[in-house]
């Protein structure tokens, strides 16, 4: 599997204090997450399904993903515009 890079768009706390990183996949490709998956070196707990998004011109944005972090203290490590790597099976 090739390197999977994502650009951080924003971070957020959602229902029940779940720390989430919203990212844009830079080179769209299929993937599945294993139990030890990491984003930017941080262990993930799940992928959050997000509603479809559209650009200003009305075209769909199909490359957006929301990943929940296993450790809430790591959320501050992610900055908008930063490029991070996803390791679907972990390090």
C-alpha cells in the first residue's frame, strides 16, 4: 500500500467529548483501518461518518474523513494545513 497522506482541515470535540480530526485525503484511494491504525503517529479509535460536503461550485467533496483519536490529549498536535500520514495497520 502506498503512503496515505491527509491534510488537516480542523479539529473538534463532538458528542460525549470525542476528540476528532477532520482531514482531506490528498491522493484518494480505498483503505480499511486495523485495530492499531494511526494518524500522524496517534492511535485512532474510529472513523466517524460525516455528511456529504460540497465545494462553493456545488461539486461534492468525497475526500473528507473524520478520525476519532484514542487519546484526547493528542488532539492539540493537529494543526490546520498540516500534512499527516495514515498508517491503516499501525506502525
